[in-house]
C-alpha cells in the first residue's frame, strides 16, 4: 500500500511558531518531503511558491543531517508568509531537531 499525504498528516507531529511538522516512517532508504501552504493563509501564489522554494533549499542544504526512512510534511501556518530565509531555516531545523529527525 502506498502511503499518501493524508496518512502523514494524521501521524506524529511537532508544532513551531509558524510551521507544523508531521512525519511517518516510510520503510524506504530515503526520506520524502512535502510542503503545504494554504491559499487561505497566503493569498498570492508567488508568495506560496517562495515559501516552498526556501523550504526546499533548507532541506537540500541539510539533507546529510536528516535521518532517512521518513515521510516528512511541513504545514505552514498563519504568519509564515512574512518569514525571511534565516528565520525559516531556524524554524525548520528546530522542528526537525525536536522530532529527533536530525
């Protein structure tokens, strides 16, 4: 059975100030990542895409530190559209650390 994003969203989670991290073991030798930015909270598509691009870059830069074998979903909450790169990086790494994925 292939796990969908809905299964991961129901899984274990860690909340930060602007982002919620959900994760679930996937049984693979690599981790997979998903990013959810609701259009209700961040109106402009360009702003949503910027958040996702920055988040992907944070994950890419820290891929060697992140434990393998997990499906990880970052769900961005209200106020996340105003974060600069450094704050976003601190938030994501803090969540990964809290979830013991780093």
